[in-house]
């Protein structure tokens, strides 16, 4: 059983190392600096599983975690799409000019810039609007593209960027099927040997007014958007508990799990369920050092809603929301990395909204 106050310290002891962050009598710890903060967000070597990684938010978040140092298993049903996304991510991390190690504490001596320009399939940009500045002195390039292992089961005779990068794995997984989930995790076990982070992201929508909604429209959304979060979450959490090294689970909810919208009874009920499931998981898994939080996005243009958002009605609707625009995928990154890393070590059972304040309304 783990100390209830600690979060994950998985994959090579990336947790607190005593070099910063302690309390002082004056309330100010002089050892806390840029390197400390980058260490807190560091995900080097951790193994992340992202469901629904073949498009949209999942593809983007898989890329973000990979760029943050994770080994990433990308899961979804469309194998070819997964391969295309993974290929793009492999190119991005291979092209990274600087992976920003945290070995040095002089925060002012250097301004290396991470300038990635890769895109994932279907025009979803892989975080390339983040021209992050590395302020650590003498930051060493840790060679994100240096891994040369092969991806189990995907060899085709020619070596792709993905195959030559053991940090990425694609697995087909229908989250509605227990056997498919277990088979996919068995492949992840074989390739990476552990699971430290799960992003429970796969989801569908089937908008229909309440009076007209069919059994299939209700059940299909609830199966994918709620039951599968339990199913995949259980598979990942069992591994994290067995590893006895903690972990972080991020369930992708929605602002529609809190606010209400016409035509979304199935989706809204499922996402509200995800939020309460998140709290239950957090309550029961805390003793094992596994943190479980929900991330609740507002509108982001993806396959799920692009047609609506680009319609005249959609544009008018979004313009009327408090932020006045849809989110940009890179605007999910801060919340994702906070919940996934030790920087969020004391955040558990929470719902983090990334919606530009869309639900605030106003008088
Ligand atoms: N976009 C938004 O504005 C927004 C807002 C709030 C919340 N969200 C949530 O964010 C998550 C991602 O949505 P998105 O907008 O990125 O939509 P998207 O582009 O349509 O992506 C959905 C992903 O889920 C996967 N998926 C669907 N059913 C699956 C199944 N049975 N098994 C495995 N994977 C499945 C899809 O992959 P395959 O088809 O290849 O299986 C795809 O990768 C969803 O949970 C959604 O509810 C989105």
C-alpha cells in the first residue's frame, strides 16, 4: 500500500527528489526554480496509453505526451489511421531540436527553442503552435529519436519511423469489447512492460432529441463514452496497482457532462457519469497512489463536431459562448500535462474544465 500523500513515482523514480518544493518557515523555498518546475512536469520514460488516438483530441494528446517524454501506446479501432498518427508523432519527436533535460538549475542562461512542425493525419496539428522556450542552462539533448527497438507486430518489411522508434506502439482496441481491451493491454505489456498513465479518451456522439432517440443511439453512446471508461480504466488500474508504483488516469469528460444541451441526453448523461465514475475511481485507487481526474473540454473542432462547428449555425452558436471561439488543441496541453505529471501530485478526483469559461454564463 502506498503513502496516501504521494502520487506516482513510476518508471525510474521521477517523483520528488528532495531538490526543491519543500516548505520553509518563511513559506518560500529558495531551491524552487525553473529546473524544479520542469522536473515536476517531466514525464521522461513513463508509459502512457491513449484511447481514441486515431483522430482529434486523442491524436493530439498522444503527441503531447510523447513530446513530454512518454512512451505512448496509441489505441483505437482504425489501424491505418493509428499508424498515420504514430508516424507523424515519430517524425515530430525525431525532429525535436531539444528535449529539455532538467539537470541544471540555472534558469536564466539559455533560450533553446523547441520548434516542431509536424502534423498528424487529417489536419489535426500536433501541438506545433507551442514554440516552447527552454530556459535551463546547458540543457542536454536527450535524443528523443534515439530508440531503435521495433514495434511488436507491425513490421511490414520496410522500416517506418514508428517501427524504428520503440517509444511508440499502435494497438487496435474496440473499447466496447472486454476481450479486445485485454488483448490490447497484453500487447502493451509485452512491448512496454508497464502502464503509468491512461488517457481514457475514446468517445462518440449521436445527437438526437430526447423524444426521438432510439435504443441504439442511447446504448451506443453510453457503451463507448461511459462503460468503456470503466472497462479500460479497470484494465489500466489493475496494472498500476500490481506495479505498486502509482499512476495517473485522466478521463475525458466534457462540458456537456456539467452543462445541458438539447439533443445530447445520451452524451451528456454519459459524460456526467464519467465525472462521478472519476470520483469513485479516485476514492478507491488513492491508497495505491493512483490519481484519477477528469478533463472536461469545451468545443474543439474534430471529426466529431467539425461539420457543426463550420456550419453557419455552429459558428453563430460558438460566437455566442463566453470564449467566443472554439478551443485550439494545444490549449489542452497544460491541463493534460498537469494531471499526468507529478506537478499534479496532489490533484485527485477533480474535474478540470478547459472550455474558456463557456459554462459561466453571466447575468
Ligand atoms: N471535440 C470536442 O469538442 C470535445 C469536447 C468535449 C469532449 N470531447 C471528448 O473528447 C474525446 C475525443 O473526441 P474527439 O472530439 O477527438 O472526436 P473524434 O475525432 O471523433 O475522435 C474519437 C476517437 O474515439 C475513437 N473511438 C470511437 N469509438 C471507439 C471504440 N468503440 N473503440 C475505440 N476507439 C473508439 C475513434 O477512433 P476509431 O474510430 O479509430 O476507433 C477516435 O479516435 C471524446 O471522449 C469526446 O467526447 C470532445
